C-alpha cells in the first residue's frame, strides 16, 4: 500500500488503533470497548495484516505515516495534569499561601499511612464475648499437655535405664 493512501478501517479497528497509539494495555482496551481480549487481539492481527507489519510499534508508526490516525504527541509526553486555564478559579478563596481546614482535611482522612493495619495475631474464636474463657481453656489444655509429655518422657527414661541396668522391679500380686 502506498504511504499516501489511507486504508479503510472499521470503527472498532480505529478505536483499537487509537488506543494502541496511546499505549493503552490490551486488557484496558477490551474493557473500554466492551469486548474480549481475544477480540482486541483479532483486531490487532487484522490491522497488522492491513498495514503489512509485524510489531505493534511498526503498526503505530505506519498508521501515523498513512494518516489513518491524527498525529499527536507520543503517550510518554502527554501530561495528565490539567492546564492552568482548565483549573477552576474559585472567587472566595483566602489569600495565597494560607491554609484552610477544608483543604487539609481530605488529606488527613484519606492518608494511607494514618490507617492502622495491625496484623491479626489472635484467631477470631479467641476474640469476642467468651474470649477469657476460651483463652483459659487453651492455656489449661496446653499446660496439661506439657505436663503429660514431661511425665511420659520421665517414665520412659526410667524404664529404659532400669532395663539397661538389668534390675527388675517385681510388684507382688495381690492375694
């Protein structure tokens, strides 16, 4: 296709091409156009075939050179800040440089560092109405378990030491 000739594109292809020119991710393009990601990929493949290119960069450059898309600044140079003329100019402001509580309050409320996110150390069952009883039961259970393990280890150690020493304790039978 000659560089001066502009190809005929569908509205969806134009929309996909315009978003590719702005370096919008495919997932976002699909969400904005209300189609699936695979459908966006089909449009991209069709556009690559129309422009006879292999990469997205070549596709965008070829589309710009043929005039299918209006030429604009590259996406990395587009400012997301409003132009000074676009900013609202309220009439009833205080003198420049003065702080107004209304200006600062949203920052204090929405500041992510001011929200306390403590790790959850205690399981939910140990927190609430019967928290003291549950905790007491857990502590008692752990204590009894530890004492039982100590007694079993001591009994096993005595039995093994007696067996190795060759002594036998005979318990008389009841008559």
